[in-house]
């Protein structure tokens, strides 16, 4: 049996993997939870603490979005069989221009993380659109890690990521309609036409198929 550890995206809980189905006679699935970062904690130190949740040897790591960055950092700390990232980046060169500007000018300091929940609640009260309500309800279900300390740290960590000594042979699944990490800057990935940043949820059939192909290599 091979052990697979899943790391969700920024602010997300492991429910985002609820549609991932793999042969349970071949694979044991494990799910990594976010926890609160310490004051001024580096991404490397945080990844070392996260890695303590991985108790089995030579696992396969799968990460979504910011979780994809985290699993790459973990793979520099422990021995792993494979690293698979979904809707993520392998290197800062794959970031959109706006993130490079945010890093240069340290704009993460001004992101209103403390207002996210307030904005959602007010929007839900004043906007009657059923689609908007459903989207906000989805955010509440899957994006439940909402402390200001965590969000401030996460935004800064993504924007400041340098990926020194990058991991080799990272498998990458990405959507052509990803609005967070536009596909035009992504290299050496397998693309889902019209896939978005949340394709792990809404395109699970394709994800499951591609994961199986990668896992059996």
C-alpha cells in the first residue's frame, strides 16, 4: 500500500478533496491540516512543523494552490516518492505579474484579511442573487481557516516565496481558466481546458483520471 498525503489550498480545509476517489486497495489517503503560524515564522520553518504530520516513510504528496507550494517545501525536508501539485506553481517565475509587483512593493501588508468575513456577511444580506449566496456558502464550507494571523502569514508567504533548491520532477495539473495562476505563465504541466482554480472540486473526474496515470508511472 502506498501512502498519499493531501495538502489543501490557502484557507481551505480537507473537504476540498471529498470528490477524490482512488483505489483503496492500493492507496491509503491521509489529509494534512493547516495550523496557526508562529510570529514571523518562515515558510521553511512552518513546513518543517507541517511535515511532522507525515508519519509514514516515502509518501506521495499532493497539494492544491498554496498547498502545492507547501508540499514542495516538505519534499526538501523528507524523502518522498512523488510530488503532485494542482492549480499551483513550481517556481516564482510562474506567478502572474501582479504577484511580482506585490512582492516588490510589499503590498501584502495592505491586504484587508480582517475584513473578509465581514464583507461576505454584508454581501449576503444586501445582494439577492442566489448564485452569489451559493458561492459564499461554498466559501464558508471549504475555506474555513480564517484567522487574521494565518491569512496575513499565508499571503506574505506566497508572495515572498523564492523556491531555493527546487524539487525536481514535480507533476503539475492546471486549468486553462485559472484566474489565480494564469496558465500562460505555467510550464511543463498537463492542462484541463476551461479548468479553473477550483477544478479539484468541480472537475474531480478528470483529476482522478490524471492522478491515477501519474501514480502508476
